[in-house]
C-alpha cells in the first residue's frame, strides 16, 4: 500500500471541501518536483472512532470559521466552491467507483478524472454524489451508465476493496483529509501544501 | 478591544507550541507590510466550553502527528522547540504578568519582550512557567523580583484584567492559538502565516 520514493499518497474523502481544494493543486505541485500523485479515497468518519474527534460541522464556531476560510482559500487558489445543502455525505459510493476505475484503468487515467468530476459535481455544481442517477451522469464519460453504477456500488468485490482501503488509511494513522504522505512523511491539511512543496523540493529537513 | 486598520491582533496561549512558533515569525511579517502586532494572551482552555473541542493532547493520533509537525515546522523556520515534560500548563500567571507589563509600558516594549522570554523559557529551556521563582527570574530583566511576581499574579486588578481579555477573545469567536485578526479577518494556525502575509500584502481578496 505504501508509495514509492517518487509517489505522494493523497488521502481524500469526497465530502471534504479542503480535500477538494487540495485536489485542484496537488498534481501541478507534484509534477513540478517530479512526483506522481496516488489518490486514495477513504472515509474520514471511520477514523473518528480511533481519534475521538468529531466532524467539523459539529463544532459550530470552528465550522463557521471553516466555511469562511474555505471560501477565502478557494478565491486565493482561483477555484470556486459552494458547500452543498446535503453536507456532509457518506462517500461510500464514489469511493467504491473510484477503486473500480483504478482496478480497470490504473491510478492516473480514468480514476483521477473520475475523482475530479465527483468533486466538481459536489462542490461546484452542488449535485448529490450519493445518488446513482448523478453518479451515472458522471460515469457516462467513462463508459458506465446508471445501471452499471448501481451494480458496482453494491458489488461484494468493491465493498471489500473500499473497506480494505479505509482500513489501510487507518493503519497508516491518517485521521483527516486532505492528508499527503511521501516517504512516510505525513502532511495534513490544505494549508500544508507550501510545506509539502518545500519538502519535495529539498528532499526534507 | 478591536485593532485599528494597521494592527494585527495576535491571540496566543503561552502553553501552545504553535503559538510559540508563530511568535517567532509574526513581527517580521507584519513589519514587512507596515503592520503592528498586538499580542493578546488568553486561555485556550476557556474556549473549549464554547466549542466542544478538547486539547490536542487528548486526541492521541492527532497529538502524535502534531509533535512531529511541530518539530518539522520549527526546523523549517530555523527555531528550536522541545515540548516540556509539564505540558500543557494553565498559563494564568504569565498571562496576568503580560497585561501588567502592557498596562505599565504599552504593547510594544516590555510586554512583547516578556512574552518572548516566557515562550523561550518554556519551549526552549523547558522551565516551568507556572512557578513564581522561574517567573521571577524572567521578570528580573524587566524590574520585578519573585515577590513582585507573587503579588501581581494574585492581585485583584490583574485577575479582573486577564479574565476580561479571555472573555473578549471568546466574544470575538477565537477558539485556538495562534489566531490572527486583522480588520476582523481571522486566520487560525501557524500554517496560515503565508496566507496572512498575502492578505497584508494585497489588502485581501
């Protein structure tokens, strides 16, 4: 599960606005320093048992700040974002679909485009990414229709695979999103992108 | 209580390693863009009732990451830091002393030097900054001895003043340290220094 020397493991949850913002930046940053990004969708909620933490939205003051900060950071990065009415969501379906595409086509092709399309649908177009019809629309570009989506998200194979990925994230002590790991060095949060960039550039300190 | 257009309110708790790291950077950053820093010690613990959050150290996985991240960030900034054995502490005494110096000499002189000396004693020299003898040693440079320290930290005036400052921080929705507020725009965390710098440089976006 652990990346090679020139790989950045990018742990994301499709319900995390900060993971979305990071996803718009990480590929260019990695490429600049000769790294490849391996996306690893997981479920933040599954880590709360381990950490004793709660979703941001359950801490009203922190959440109010975060809503403001998300917009401010998005504008700084030249991105647009809107927190959907249905938020947060349990991102099991897009998670399973991601690994389906990864198994079918590898890390860098369709799986990566699918991840971008899911974030775009949820945080820019405010579509419900837990809905098979919406997921079918997203997957049309990648050769699947709504019926295929329905089968894949219920399939024993993808259930087992996604659970294994979530367990592996917990095993690596991932507790938030976005989290980046390069050569076992962990960086948590979109605000860490600058430090991560320096780490990639220098090889660490 | 609110700063002027060219002031940065810097909310800190003397027990916060991230506030210490930020304190080594913020004055140069502010000066670069023509701002002044107003230090405002408060008690993070007093905000937990409002936010429902807990100290980092009570989230073992997050704390383990933070211990590593504090060292990594310190090295990046050219600072040294050691988490003291007695950690965290209730920073009421240095907080009251800070405002004593601020009342006596203003924001920028002795109060600022005292704040730096307290952080240095705690996070570099690992001294117990809740101990009157240690505080007396720190305050010797500023014209107070251990007996003076003992009187000031027990005085009704400084109790009332520090409590008012903590209440004012809560009123402004401050929930962590370091927090920076400039023209009512809040930035939370040492990782936000770059974004704060861009905000000061551009006037915001």
